[in-house]
C-alpha cells in the first residue's frame, strides 16, 4: 500500500520521481505528491492518478526530492491528506501504518504542533521536527524518532538546507539504488530501473542516508550496518505494456512463459527432489507430519487447491488459513508441521506476521513460495521457492496465481515421493504433465474470442454465481474474485453440492451461473447440480473439458477446453475465468489495472 521514491543526483531528478511513481502506481492511486529542494522546500500534490501530478510538475527541475503515490488508510483521498506532509521546512513520505499515531499526535498537540490532515503520517513529520530540538543532526533525529513509531513503515525525509535524504524501514519494503549520477530509494526495484540496476535491500530497523556520492546505513542503536548490493535481474522491458491494452491482459498471455520459467528446473532429465525448495529441505520434509498453508486473497485460493493435492498425493493432513485470521486465534501448534507461506510480493503484512507467529509457537519448518527474490518473506523462511513469474503490475493477480499452483504441485509431488507414495512410473507421468503445462495453457488462451462474446452477454448483470467441485471449487472462488475485483459485478462462489443448501434461492434468469466442469470423478455429480440451476431458470456458462460430454442446450452455453489435464486441470481452468473477468471489465469500462479501492501489494494489516 502506497509507494515512495527518493532521489538525489547531479541532474534533474523530477522526471525520475514522476517515472518512479508511475511504476509504483499499482501500490495505490488515490493521490500523489512530491517535495523537492530548490533550494527552499517546494511541495506539489494532486488528487487522483500520477498523471495529474506529472502535469503540475512539468518543467520543474531539482537535484534532490521525495515523492509518493497513495492508497488511503487514514483520511479520505484529498489534497490535504496527500503526501508529502511537512513540518517547518521538513517533508516526509510514508508507506505503512503508524499504530500509535494517536498517542504521538496528542503529545505533539500539547507542544503546539498544528495538524492539517487526517493522516497518521503527519505525526512522523512533526515528531522528527520535535526530535531535531534535542538531536540537531537530521540523520540522528530520524533514527531516534523511528524508534518511537509502532507499526509498519517505510519513510523518506527531506529537510531544507540539507543536501541529503534520510530513509528508514520497519515492516514495509524499501530498497536503495546506487547510480552513476546519484543515489535513490524506492518501494520497488521497478521504480529505479530507469537510473540503475544496482540495488541494496534494507532490513527492518535500518536507517539510511543518501548523498550524491554515497550512502550509509545504521541500525536503530546507531551501529553501522553492512548490506550487500546486487544487480537486479528485472528488465525495463518487463514492466512495459508493449502491444497489450492493459497489464492484466499482458500478464494473462505471459502465463505460458511464466510457467516455463517456474518449472525450468525439471526440464530435461531432472526429477523431483526436495532440493528444489532449498538445501535444508530433505531434512525438514523427512520429518514433516502435516502442512499448514497461510496466505491472503488469490494466494489463499492457490493454497486451497494445494490442500487437495497434498492430501491426495502425500497423504499428509493439510490446513489452509487466511493469514489475517490465523495469527489472532488460539491455534494448536505442532513442531512437525511444515508452514507454507504464499505471496506474490513477499511483503504482505498479514502473511509475514502469520509466519512469525507460527515460528513463535515453535513451528520452525517454514517454506515461502514467492515471486520476489529479495522480499521479507523469503528472508523469513527456512526454505524458499521462487515462482519466476516476472513483475506483475495489474492489481488482479493472474500469472502469479498459476505459477503458485505449479510450485504447489511440485511441493505435493516431492512430499509424496519423500513418503514413498510415488513410484518411478507415477513420477515420470507427473513430470511429463508439468513439462507440457506451458503448451496446454497456450492452447487454452486461444479460446479468448469466444470468451469475449460470453462477457458481452452478461457484463450488464449485477450478480453472478460460480460453481465448482473438488479441487476446482477454489478455482470457482478465484473466478468470482477476479470478476468482482475488476468489473465490480457482485460474484459468489460455492461448491456445487451446496446449491440446495441455500444459494439456489438466488438463482433466476438475471443470475448467470458460471461452472467449472472438468472431466473428473465428480463430473456426474456436477451435471446434476447444473440441472438444478437450469430447472430454476438460471442461465449457465460452463467451462468443460473436451471430453466432458456436457450438452449445449437452450440456456446452457458450453466452452470446451482443448484438453483434459487431470491433476493439473485447475491451472488450465482458471485461465478462461481470468479472460472472462477481463473482457467483462472492458465491456463495463472499468479501470482494469487499477480497480477502485484496491492496491497490489498489501503491506498493512
């Protein structure tokens, strides 16, 4: 939530700040702003997209500045609540939530500070200003003020008369960029590719100073911290839209390549090995008695699919928890449990906190499945698996989901092999299916024209019902989520067998019903459920396998996938649901990549 950029260089940094914010707009787009030294502190803010700020900043020049794009938490989207927030020549931008802001605000109010916004961030600016009275060096003042802050934050601070920028991180992502012209900071590496590929990831508690000629990093106690630099593998082309209308469309069609990249280690003659998940994996997995998956949103749906796979293949009990719920209830800890955290960004606050909670309970066997190699979640877990989907800009997740499923299928198979439940013939069969998966997804994408026609039929509806059974029920959940995320059509998903226990009351001619109908052992049961819908006048849109033998009749529309894919069928069946949501959103004219009220990376609770 929210994105920050900071830059100090020998050339004009205003275009760098604006371009950086555009690359970070997926993190929030309620308002945007910047502050630069010219040499006096100058601030510009605007409501809405970064493009509005770009217009206001056109022709401006400076060598030192900070910038912000906002997802509103405290205070409505407005110019008065937009960042940066200032206090007597000092400006701050902030990503995160300050949990003790009310306490600090009351203290500072009694000291005469005037608050002009509804945000929690403004307390940071005034607190640093107050700290400067006893610690006149800006770097020390930011370090000491940061110690007072409770919650998750990444901040960047600018002060009149200071040719430097001070940044601090705790629980929210922040990295430094080391360039030839100067030095930079941002929430995401994509924001800095325009000026450098050399990055330093800060750790929680780090405070850093940026000057034109270098950076220094300290811990909260003032001791020097040595953080390694690395060359980002992210390319500038990877975050360009190219021939596509929207990032979501681009990312849907990137899925075959993303899957191929994710599964590259099993190409050729390579087999299944625990080492796919880290050198310590053989020992950790050997003694695993169960699996606990923690995740949020789309990643949670991937975990629900994995539960079927892990229990079927490995014979291990598997529990799937919404991360924000798991950490706040009294759960029964088992040190023999493998805790699997799933996150696209690796910075999801609830998922990160859930892993820390599990570890505190003695469950130290931890695995992260993640798309960002330098993320906090990767560093937190004992084992890791990188999905290699590449940057995902669209708020509605697509390729991150299918690559997570591929990783989880590998996990289920490795656990099965470890437990002696997978013979050589079965292993070879599953490996062949995994290796063919990118091709199968490519074939599924050819269905787009027919899906586009379907979307035109029901995009005007206000409600939709999604049905699935077995390990395709989570796919129905994901399809419903995609539709409501970007088209704003209210959508619900149910196991098809649950229809008669309540949801069937909703079905009428104005309630389109979308069903996932693979040719699996539950198909005949599903056909009966579909008849229940049709008997009540519901219009059915059925995604079936080529050999599912579901007849097309009046009010029953059938789209047949090119092939049946057995265990991995959920990976194929989610693709047309992604396309359905995308084209429904196009018909409705919504902002596909930046749906209202949402942001991509949820780094606050």
